[in-house]
């Protein structure tokens, strides 16, 4: 059995220092069809660097609230939300609140472009 827990002391700057992350599993490490998964934390006022990458993503919001932008659509996401981000979609997340925001992210290289 492999169990990995969130550890705030294991967070490191990722995405050019615009988010704090803790890797959980690489897909190859556990024989999974996804590339990887990680915890992410945005402190108040932090915004993840906007990106367009060839992987699809799922974000599960662990706690907090933030503004997510995917292409031209923007909305507030909150604890308990699960968000799908298609491969090659421009996206960014901004913590507009005064408390931490955290996600569990899973990403993979889609065989059909990452569309739902």
C-alpha cells in the first residue's frame, strides 16, 4: 500500500515560483495511465503563471476559493469543486481571498486532445 499525505513543509515553488506544490505520485511510479498528480497551494494574492500546455488536468479544490480562468471563461471555484481543463487550453488561477487556496491536481497526455 502506498499512502502519501499533504505536508506543508514539503511544498516547493513551481510554475516559475507562482504556486507552491508537493508532488504525490508520478504515473509511471504506480503504473497509472496519467502523467502525475500533486497538491498545490496559492497563498493570498498569489496567481499561477498563465499557461497553455499539452496535458489535460483535473483540479479538485481541497479548501479555499480562487478565480479560475480557462480561455475566455472565468469563474470562482470553491472547496469541493472538480474542474476539467482541456489540453492546450490557456488557463490560470488567482487566489483573490485572504486565506490559502489548495487543490489536488491530476494531469495526463490525452490521446484525443483532452476534450471531455
